[in-house]
C-alpha cells in the first residue's frame, strides 16, 4: 500500500517536472491584465483569499492529476474535468500520461499538513503554471473544486494568445466551513417531485457547498417511499397530492439512485417520516394506524394538525420498526428524521410516550434521531437532534438536554415563504422573506443558543404551493445561496453589499443551468435571461 502510494507520488512528480521542463522551452510569456482573486464572485465566500494579481491560463494544454489513481481523489478530478467540459467545452485529461504539448497542471492532492483539520477544509494555490488543491480528504477536495469552478471565466480571452485561454485569477485560498451541517429540505409529500428534479436540485446545491438534503417523504397528502413490507403505503397513500393530481412515489431503487447521486457530491440524504401527526396518508393505507377517531380519507388540501397515529398500540410500533428498518438499510447517512411537528390532536402525554419509544427504534437501526423542535418536550437522548423551526422554548429545552440543534427558523429560513406580496408562489404565515431578510441574520447567535449546540443551518422548502421544478426553483433560488453562505462563511466574511454583487454575478451560471430563479429587484442581475418585469407579467 505504502509502496504503491510512493510509486504514484514519484510518478506524479516525474510527470510534473517533465511538464514544467517542457513548459520552460515553449513558454511564451502571456501578459495578463492584472487580476484580483479577492474580487471574484465566490459563493459562499471563502475564509481567506490572498490575491497575487496574475493568472493561470486554463486551456486545452492543461492536465489534471490527482494523488492516488483510481481513488476518491481521481473521481473528484474527473468531476472537475466533466464540469470544465460542460462550461467551456474543453477536454482536460485526468491522470493520463501528460499528453503531447501539456503546459499546465491542476493537481488535486491529499495533504496531511493543512492549517485546518476539518474534513472539508482545503487550500487552493493558483500560480501561472499550476493550480494545487490540497485537502485532508476527498470531501475537502470536492468542496475545493466548486471554488475553482466558480472562477473559471464563462468566456475565453482570445486577445491574449493564439489559442483560446480562460484566465483564472492567481492567489491563495484557505477555506473551511463555519458549520459542518449545511442543508436544504425538500417536501416531496405535498407535491411529488421526480428523481430527475431531485437530482437537478442536488447538483445545484452541491455547487454552493451545501452538504445535506433532507427529504420530507411522508405527510397527510402522500406517502412517497416504497416500503416492501407495507405495500399499500405507496399504492394508496402515494396515489394523490395537493390539488388532486396523481402524486407518485420513489421505489427503493429510485431512492438509492438519489442517495448515490448525492454521495458522489459528498452530500448526505436525510429521510423524514413525519409522525405521529401528518400521518393521514399512512392511516388511509392501513386504518389500524389511525388514532384520531375518524375514518381517514385521502386528503388533497393544505390544512395541518388533524391526523395522528394511535400511540398506544404495539402494532403501530411494529409497523414503525419495519419502516425505519427498511429506510435505514438504504440510507448510508447517520440520521433518521421522525418529524414530530404539529401533532395537535395527539394528547401531550401520548406524544411524549410516542417520541421516546420511536427514538429507541431509530437507535436500534443504527441512526441518530432528528425531530422538529417539539420533540425536545420528550425525555430524549443528548445524541438526538432538534430542528428549531418555531419554538424558542423548545430550542432552549433541547440545549438543556445537551442536544444539538439544526437552525431553521421559519421567519428567516423557510424557502416556501413568499418574497413579498407579489410573489407568485409560497405562503406567508411566518413572514415575507425578501432576499435581504433571508441573508441578513446570524445563525451563530440566533436566539442566544450557544454555538457548540448548533450543528448547522437548514432551509426547508415545503411544497403546498409548488408542483413542478420551475416553481421549486422560483422559491429556492436565489435565497438558498444565502443560506449556503450563512452556514459556510464566518460572520466577519458576510456583508450584504458585497453579497449582493456576488449574487448578481451568479446569473450566468443559473441561466446556463436553466434555473428559473426569482430575479429579485433588490439585485442588479448580471445579464439575466429573466427580468423582474417579465416574470411578473407571466
Ligand atoms: C409548518 S414547519 C409545517 C409544515 C408546513 C409548513 C408550511 C413544520 C415543521 N411544519 O407542515 O408545510 O409549515 O410553511
């Protein structure tokens, strides 16, 4: 093992020396206009940026090398090559013998000597001849290549040389996330979204270094994940959605495909089965589960808080055991979200009994329980996590229990809140959240929760008012970029005026990805396809 690593390292050095030697012979100095790495539109903003005012000339004579062929690092290199090809239509070889004429190298390197030890830390050194990306782990390298992607110009600079080059500003970046958990949630229960839609969302989130996607898989209106031991959940419970359309569900194979797609982007999928409330679709499928005393019928409206499981029947817990077991078996991430919100027709003592019993089931299947902040009213373990969406009192209870919190205050972080009174989609029960309100707050100190109790930030997207990917994008973009920065960047590096400009410069990327973002009039969008006036006219 050690021997092969040494051989690889030496062969890499050999190639590098060879490439650099060839370069010396051929080097025609290119006079770049001065660059300023610190002024680039990074999103989220890196921890430290030190510009050196020159540039690395990316072109078809560039090659990528990574430490450890065939490894996770090589996959990161290939991911970068694929994205370079998609952006500027240049094929860059990865770990192949330096091709004829190779002049410059991007090296993605595992390093044990970074200033920061977090697995997602990376350092990027950009000089005229080489780009060196150092990280402790492939995950860190993956975050680092997102940064690099963001500074590859959209257009080449043909005036500088005979061949087309894409100058990347030179300098050094040292980066590391403020919070380890940076998430978004997608509600696929109120309206169902396809595997393709979810993959597109994942791909966009990964570009902005978000590393968690929480899937709200079940609710009153629909059950969206195949459970082999209880097939009616999807046959009946998945057959409709808000507004009465056909609904749908993920087979376990579909779900695995989503998990694998996310894993390739170092993103964790968190499955949520919401209970004991929000369970009408399950109870229609299997009426013995029902505890609200009524005969459950399929529900296509948007009210909340009317359903509950029967919390005093052992058969209900046997059912939950099957559901948690089957989903946990296809979920590599460490978490299982049990919902637990708005159980308005569950008696308080029944609710507490239920949460405590379900926590044990989740633990038995090897997962860490997450629940909406109400779960902190039960006597649960400090290893469980509360997602703070509404109640400061519950958040404080969670802290008293030594639990960690995911910060998702509806007033600040709900992607389904309307931007303003003119917004085409969304609700406003918590607030109107324009793009500045979404960004100008501080999760590090929100509600006085000690920072060591904060696992991170998550922006939930509930889908009562959105039924397709365009509408999803309208609510999520651009606000989700702000949540990425609130969870990745430090407070000292966050500034609305500076953010506004960097956000405006995301337009070419979002357009190229065909994202139907909301072109907020607060932002001076860089040549956006959609103007505010046009979208409001639709
Ligand atoms: C509250 S947030 C809910 C959801 C709704 C959402 C709409 C939470 C834990 N529960 O059931 O979809 O508001 O904004």
